[in-house]
């Protein structure tokens, strides 16, 4: 069981004023309650993020609860379709599916205590709770009801219009929405706040590791450290373009010796993921310098070690939400080559912390350039770490959520 | 003449921004112009002055979002450069800043046969921000304490006191406090600084140098 992490532990990685500022900011909303509602307590980025936020909010004197909606299999089938449709995939919805979605939200609204001063509802699954909730008076705003915010974690920049129209009728009832990137914003009559997601520098995935720990982890994973390692960590998903990464590696390999590691989670529950993984395995066959690692969801330590062992981090996505693996790689002091997609362009400063690319050839060229210019790669890694320290750590994320609470409760 | 100790203490204030998307985008320079015409004042502050709050470690090519977008996304370096020299700190009233930005873009478009637009780049997203002030622990009743406060406060406090005259609390004006303290010499030298030419750390260094010189600190 890892030791609990406290706010003051972050003084090791952020300027001391940052923690002082967080405490004083929290003083402006001390005692005002906060509720997060999402659809799962384990698995996925939102649950991972909330598991780290909640104790820190508590420590800041903000009473916080985290509730999870429950539903039958049919409900989650519908919400998976809704999720995919909002990300732009064509999906079919029947009246029965939409009725099942609404009924489950109604049941959860009756079961949950949604009476906090600020309620943050994450993603589409519980978005309709607001329809079935009589918003009780908030303790201090002088206005009826707590303040409700819908937090959208997905890339909804090009949603299937029917799915968005269905969801929009609920979203417009909120006091505001949070999106991760400006391009995800919609035409809405409510304020749309921009809060980038973040990484936790003290988590198992990002904490410092010794050289011995890194070496031992790579030995266990069967990845030799005898030549430069190119690493992409991501689901086996077409939008992450793992085949494109292999093709880029092959172009590099004609001139420069290196290894390629593609590490991702299992694809048991995702038929398309299993197919992509099979294609990746086939593409890598016969090359002992390509390592396809299917890691369990909790393999944070192994991912950390791989990122620290890598010479270059690749995230060659063609479509991306925010792509926090970029910030993770930069935090480990590595140059990152990323696809020109989603939040990757927000994290990579061209030529300073890495490069964005739009083709296999562009990726191969940048890999070769960095392999031949290790001093530049090292300098980029340094810039990347400092840039992440300023913009993409959990302390900044907490501060912005507190600022949102201040704004909502004192407006 | 100094009247140190006789005035209200100067309370340092840090700040942060809550960013809000306005849902308006520009794909070409005419849309940028129209957006600037309609944007709320907070949006103009966000895209110009508060660049300095957001760019503490690495800076963008130009110190305002309009210039950087024109140069990088539209690849119209001429407009980028023309917008870059518009100094938001020259304008006491945001409407004068708006008028200047509009006239620069309008004149530029008037000299072109076509309206430059984004081809492979990203559109301009109009944003605004709410500035949340947070009391810092530092306070000063003397110039020495003021200097010590400057040295240890978060960079956002430098921004709040020296870059945001329109959105800060009136009592957070360091020039007024220095004048009340009787240190008109220091206030005048601070007044002569050019915030748009410095990062927050650079500004802090310049302020400390002024204080050290006024205090007769050896080596200043």
C-alpha cells in the first residue's frame, strides 16, 4: 500500500509559493462543499485523477465527496455509444436506448445526495442527473441551488450532431462547463471554462526512480538497454497510429540502430483494440528490436521506468483528447515527438520541448535528428520538464478548480 | 522626504486566472478583426497583458496572442510584427487598445488584395479570463520590507501589482504606496519601467535593483 501523499510533499517539485498560494486560495472557499460524480471508481483517467484530487481537497479544508453512478449493462452500452458518437464516430440511437439512459440517471438522482455547494459532473454518463434533481439552496451564494458544472474530458470537437443535440439539452442547464482544450468548446449559452488536465508528479507513474529501479524494471519487461529506445505508450487504437510508429522506426533503422517499445493496456474488452494489437504484432514480427508490451492497467511503475529509460518519447496520434503521455514523457526530461492532434500541440513547443509531425516520414526524420543531436535532445528534455512543472502538474489543476469554486460561489 | 512607517502597510497579492472560452473563432484576419471589435474587455486583457502571467518559463514568439497567431498560424509575419509592437501598457483605457489593434489590422487588410487565412494551422480561439486575487503572506511598512516582499512573493504577485492596473484592487497599487511612503524617487523609477519588455522574473530583477539602489545596498 503506497504511503498517503500530502500537500506539503509537493514542495519537493513545485516552487514553495505554489503550495502557499493553494492554501490561501482554499481559504476563500473553506467549508464550502464539493461533490464529484462520475461513472466508475476504478479504471480510466477520470477515476485516476479523482482518486488523487479528493484527499488533497480534503487537506485544503474543502469538504469533498466522490460519488459514482450505477447502472445496468444496457446503460453502459448506451453511454459507450454516446461517448463514441461525441468523439465523432457514427452511432445509431434508438428511443429505447435514450430512455434507458434517462431512467438510469433518474434512479441515480434519487439515490445520490447531490446537495453540495459545487457539484462537478464528469462526462456524458451522469450528465442528465441535473434534470432529476431539485437543486437545494446553497449555503452561501444567496441563490437557489448549488452550482453545477459539467466536466467534459473527451474530444467533443466534431461530435455526431444527433448525439450532441441529445446531450446538449442537459448541458445547457448547468452553471458552466469545463473543457480540456479550446477546440473542444461548443456553442453553449453557459460559461465554458478551460482547464487542462494534469499529471501527478508524485504518483507511481511519475515519481522519481533510481537508475537501479529503472534497470530492474526493464530487465523484468525483457527490454535490453544496449541501444537507444524509442517509446510510445498508448492503447492499441488506430488513432494512436502504432503501425505508423513501426513504419517510422523502420525508416530510422535503415541508418541508426535503436529499439522500439510500444506499450499499452490489454484489449480484452475492446474488439477493435484486439484487432489493432493483432495487426501491430504482425507488423513487428521478425524484428527482435521491436517490443510489444501488453501491460495491466495498474502497471504505472513499469510505464514510469520505460519512459525514464527511453531516449525519445513518441506519441504519434492522428486524433487525440489531451494526450497526457506527452506531459509524462516531458516530466521525465525526454524530448517528445507527437502527432499534430488535440492536446499534443498544446504540450509540445515546436523545436523547444519536441516536435509535432504529420507523417511517418516526418516522425522518422525527427527521431534521426534527435538521435544524432543528443545535446539538443537533453536540452529539450530540460525545457519540457520545466514547462510541465509550470503548466501540467496537479497543483495547477487544483488551483484552477479552487478558482472556479471561488468564481461560482462569490459571483 | 520619507514618511516610512506612517502609511498603511502594503499587502502583497498573488493571483491566478480562470480561463473561459467565448466560443468564437477566427479562421482569417477579417474574422480576427471582427472578433476584436466585439470581444469583451476581459478578452483583450487575456490576449495581451495576461500573456505575461501565462508565459513564465517559455515565451511565445510575440508578447500577445493576436500577433503570434497571425505570424505562426496564418503565416502572415508582416501582420504578426505589426501587432507585436502594439504595447498594451501604452493604453490606460482598454478601448484605446482595441482601437489601435483594429486600425493596425484594418490598414494591413487594406493593403492586401486577399484576406490571409489559416491554411494548415489552427484558428484563433477568443478567450477571456477572470483574475482571482489571493492575499500573499508578505506585507511591507518600509522600503526594506517592500524589497524583501518583492524578492519572495510568487511571480503572479509581480504580475498583479505591476501588469494589471485595471483589474487589481486600488489599494494594491505599489506606485501610490511608494508615493505615500515619500519614496517618489523609487516610484518614478518603477513608473519608467517597460513591463512589456520583461518577463515576470526580469521585472522582479529590475524592481529589486531599483530598491537596492535606493536603499544603498552595496553592489547595487
